[in-house]
DNA sequence: ACCTGAACACCGTTCAAGT
DNA sequence: ACCTGAACACCGTTCAAGT
């Protein structure tokens, strides 16, 4: 219970994110009850809405670390592997994150589904573009694809049940990868 | 207002489906309010639940015609085209249905996401299996894929906005198709 | 047997009142 | 400035009472 107003707000915000992160890890994105998060975080619902006007803005914060990790991984993979192999490894990492933090991709996908004028597909989109461009330059990736195509195709990862994971996660990724190759 | 009980029930059921179908066509699957459907159909909510215990059972009926069309199309395409081409044409038809009746695939997908013991993927799954098997027999399709892989990959079609359609519908399908080819 | 619709439960969202 | 939490809106689902 700190007095300084500004500090209060920041702490509230941090606590909301922390609680939401824990809740999502435990029960998944779909189960995320905003009112419950507010209560657990010890704030009023209005405070949650002040900090996060939409459900999505909250989820972006919840997954910020994971998204940053994935974005940072792309250029590093390109330093040590052929572009297509880098893409394959990056896919594997996405799958791994999606398994542990179901819904890492959910927020990303949302940006693709909506709006004609989505100038950017966000950081994840940029990472994919980087990988695709490198692959194209090396003649390994087909010319006619963009990051949005890849995002819609790998989005299934955020909807797989834990049960289905081992059976369904990796094979479709391989299909996508092979489909992206230059023929 | 017919008296015969059995007939009454059948008529109610038919009217519910009809209203739901119109509503889905107008506003999409996501906007489907079950209580509103009941009211519009002139029945109590309980009656709707008697006939359709879950939202999904209603949607299956709403899309029955379209699903039947797609299932019937697969063997016919195989009569006149090489398996991979048949698959390509079948994909195009799925895309076309998904555009007009957003959510044709939604009910189908649900069967994939849930349950370890999904012995069957339903009629759509059977149709895809037919196409894949023919392709494998002809040496055109890779050995290590099944209908479930294809369903999770093409599921994005049911989530595309109308705006995004022209830009995003077909290219990912091509990627999937090429990824399914034997290399 | 089948149907009705009030009532309950649940969750997101707003806003008047507080500090 | 920022926060609280009662209150409202909305929708799915149930069930006692009707026919």
C-alpha cells in the first residue's frame, strides 16, 4: 500500500500482469476471467480496464517475454544455419512456446484476422519476414508468400489441446515448411 | 399450430434450423445467439435445448447440406482428375463454401481439437482421407500425413474476415497442397 | 411427450462515488 | 489522478409449471 500515486498505478499494472500470467499458465487463455484477475490482483475491475482497455492488450503483456524471445531468435538462427533450416528451427521453437504457453500465437493471429489496412503484422510477423526474405535470397523459399500466410497456417498451434499436442503439433509444421520451399 | 405431438416437434426442429441458418448467413457463426434463435423460431429456449443439446449439434445441422456437398464432391473429382489435382480442386471448393458460409469448417475442426480418442474425424475427414489415399497410391502425396493434419491446416479459412478473404484465402491453400506432395 | 419462459448463473463493461 | 465495486447488460442453461 504505497502512497505515491504514480507508483501505485505501476504496481497495480505489474500485479495484474503477473496474476494474469499465472492464471493463463494454469488454465489457458480461454479460461481467463477478467473480473477474477482484478479480484485476485486486489484491484477493482475499473482499474484493470484502465490499464488494459481490451482483453488483447492484456494478453500481449502476458506473452511479452515469449514474443521477444521468438523475435530475437530469428536473426541468431540465420547466423548459424541455412535459411530453410533456420526457419525449421524457428518453427520448432514456436511450437515449444505454444505448448507451454498456449496462446502465445493467439494475440499475434488477431492482428492478421482483422483490418484491411494491417500495415504491420507485429514483431512476430517481422521475424517471419526476416526468415522468409533470407530464404528467398538463397533461392530456397518460394517468391509468392508472405508472413501473413505463415501466421494463418501455424495458428492452429494455439488451438491444440494438450492431449493432441504430441500427435498433431509437428507434422503440420513440416507440411507448411515443405510447402514454403521453392519447387 | 398443428396438434399432433410428433409433427409439432419435427416442425419446431425444422424451423429452428431454418432460422439459425438464415441468422448465420446474415451475421456469422460467432453472432449466433441461441436464445434469439429460439425466440425468432417461436419456441421456448428449452425446446431449442431439447433438440440441440450443444451449440455444435445445431451448427452441424445448419451446415449439413454444405458438408454433404463437399463429401460427395471428393470421389467425383477423383474420377476425372489426377489425385493431386482433385485435391487442389476440392480445396478450392472448400474455400468457396467457407467464404459464403463462414464456419462450415468450424464444426468440423471442433472434432479434431477435442478428445484423444477421436476414432473418426467425421465425414469431412473421410473425404480428405479418400483424396490422400488416392494421392498416395499414385505416388503423388507423401506417406506421413493424415486427414487431421489437413483439417488443422485449412481451419484458418473459417476465421478469415470477409475483407481478408481475397488476399489470404488461396495462397495458404497452395502452400498446404505443395507441402502435401511427395518430394 | 413436448413445450414455455421465468429465473439463475456467469462474465464483461461502465460509472458514480470515493481517496 | 487513480481506484473501488455496485450495477447493468448480455447470453447460455435449467427446470417448474403448463398443455
